C-alpha cells in the first residue's frame, strides 16, 4: 500500500551552528510527520524544535 502524504506547512529552521534547513510538515489524514527538504524524517520536540535522528542537531523555527 502506498502512503499519501500532503504537505501542510513549510518551516525555515536554523541549527545552533547557523546552518539553515527546511522542515516540511506533512499529513496523511491521521497524524503529522516532519521531514527535511530532502525527505529525511525529523522528530518534533515538546518545545517546538526538531531533532535530526542519529545526530545531536537541534533545529529551531525561524520562519513558519
């Protein structure tokens, strides 16, 4: 079965080191998921930031 994700929001983010990333919120009708512009999944933290799994990179929203 193919998953159908719809982009619902695009957010510009920045890491502590100043690198900039695009995080895309996608929905499938039941729950959101968050991915980088290249499709790599990220985890949303309780404080609204994002973490790239397998790294210590924390991304903060700079423009919703």
